[in-house]
């Protein structure tokens, strides 16, 4: 198509260059749709407290660097998906499709478990090795498509949503740090011991009226926009809710901008800011989650190609997307950030609008990379109160669970599917939530089945193979 064609037609072409007046709004729309979701896992992980030291596993300085790094990693990974790196005639890294990459919530429960027991360095190390799972999946794409069934994906998504909902409500009330300080303070008071002044100050924020107000306002803004708004306002409901909540927090005087004032306006990212460490349990757990993430990516790509072109994705596109996922994880790890994957909400925008032009998504990638070179932006986001984020992620976490239910419902409630689903949660999810049973299991089994998502994934895959889907007559 000629580049001078109207934007009404050019934006619906995969290639070609629409006018900036059409491309920029579409590119920014994708930024708005994923910006907060891209950052939220960092805020959640930053609040994880080590079971060894009793302190947060991520320092404030590390959190700022991670925010900066995740923007750059997301932008670079998106570029790879848009414009594949070709390795010979048959292999490519990247799908060549309008896919926006970002930090996945699917990894959060597993990263919380790893971080609490082994620290942030072990998370980075596990991601590096675990990424090889998606490389293997990409190289053996035909076999992978036969191994993983929708009921496995749906069960895993339900488990992820259920695991994250308590995290969301904790942030709504003020965050994990405030909650832990609150619990510790009351324990000290019951024993008649003195409570440090800093702990009192931190604990007082848990379930305070200010935090509950902020979380409620953010949630109400999101719900209202989802109900009555249209177009960009509806797509950007979470982003707008966060902005409103942040402004209210500033008005209430509970935001400390000291770190923002001291941050540089422009700074180069710092490679290997977090040195990876490698432990067997975390590596196995993260490898399984990378497989889950890869399966989710395959679902996203197929959903897009069916919605836009009415045909399933080609094996070359699926293979390229998985290899790009793995590359994104390695890029993020190199800069000391969290794993990347395709963002479902952005795939949803493409499916809804049919605007597949890669140049528009190129603008999205460019904005993300530019934001990553400014510590001032990173620090401004890092001082946002936890309750503001909590009001937003509750809906996101619940939606993850709902997507899992929709996938299983789409497969139908046959006797076989019901049996697999019941056993998956009756054994896998229930066992993972019994701490005494988990402690009695040996070594790696204790770590793997101590994570509900991993336990559900393992049980679902085994059952899906033991009870194969009947062939159509």
C-alpha cells in the first residue's frame, strides 16, 4: 500500500507508515494500557520481606533502577517482536507481529516465594536459566502444541489470580511492609517489649483511613470508566485511576518527593545492577513458570491472528514469539529487572481495533525506551503509595482468574474436563496451601509444591496426559 493512503486504511496494514497524527495516538494508547501493569510487579516484589533477614529483598535504590530497566527491556523486547532477528532461512527471533512486551504478573507468586527464601539475586538467576525453557519450546513448537491443553492454561491462570488477590488487598491497605510492621508491633506489645519509633510510624499506615480512601477512590474511578467511558478513556481506565489516586495522595500530604528531587533527569541504565545467583529449587520453579508464560504467549498470538486475519498463527510466528519472550527475559535480567512476556491487554486492543500497523507499535516501544533513560521518572513512580497501586491491581488480579475460567468454559464442562479440574485443585492447590505437608516433603519437592501455581501446573499437565481428550468421531 502507498504510504500516502489515508490513516483509516494504513493503520490496518501490518507494514507501511501511517501519518504521525494517526500513529502517535495509537502508539500512546498502548503505552497507557500497559504502563502501570508493566511496573506493578516491581512494586509487589519490592515489598517482599526476606525470611532470613526480615528486611525487604529490594532496596529503594534497587527499586528505582529496576523501574528504569523494565522500561528499556520492554521497549527492546517489543522491537524484537515487531522486527524479527533472522537466524538463517527458517529460524527467527520475534513474531513479526504488533506485540507489546512487558513484565508479567504470572511470575509474581513464584518470584515472591523465591525472593522470600533466597533473595532478589536468586530471582534474576532463576529467570536467566528458566528462559531456556521457552527456547526449547520454540525449537520444538509442533510437539509443544500437542502437550499443553487449554484446560492446563485455564487452571494455571485461575491459580495465579487466586494467589495474587491477597497480595492486591494487602497493597490496598498500605502494603506488605506496613502489614508486617503492624503484626510485629502487636507481637512486641503483647510481650511487653519496647516498639521502635520507626516501626510504629510504618505500622500506623496499615489500614489507615488515608490508605483505604486512596485505594477506594482508585477502584471507583476504574469501575466508573469501565462502565460509562468509551474508546481511549475506557482502555486507559487503570492508568487514569492511578493518576487520580496519586494526585489525591499528594493533596493528603503522604508522598515524600525527596528521592525525586535527588534523582538525575537522564542516566544510562546500569547493566548487572543485580548480580544473579543460582539455586536448583528456584531454577526449576522459574523454568516451569517460563513454560506457562510461553503457553500464554501462544494463546495471545493465536487470539490476535484469529481476530484480525481469521486464521491461526503460523508455526514460524509462534516459534519467533517464544524465542523473543526468552530474549526479553535475558535482556531484563541483564539490566537487573523482572521477566518479560506479551501483554494480553495490548493484544486485546489490537483485536478490538484491528489496527495492526507495526509503525504505531514502534512508537510505543520508543516511548518506553525513552522513559527508561530517566531516573527522575523512575523515582517519581517509585514513591507512589502502595494503596494507590492496590486499588488498581485488585481488578487486574481478578481479571486474570476470570480469563482462566473463560478458557476452561470455552473447552466445555465434559466429564473428563471436570475430573481434571477437580483433581488439579483438590490435590495441587490444596496441597500447596497446607504448610505442614509442604514442610514434610523432601528438598526441591517442598519448594515446588509450596507454590500453588507450580503445583497446579504440574498436576494439570500430568492429568491431561493420563486422560487424553477423546478424538472426534
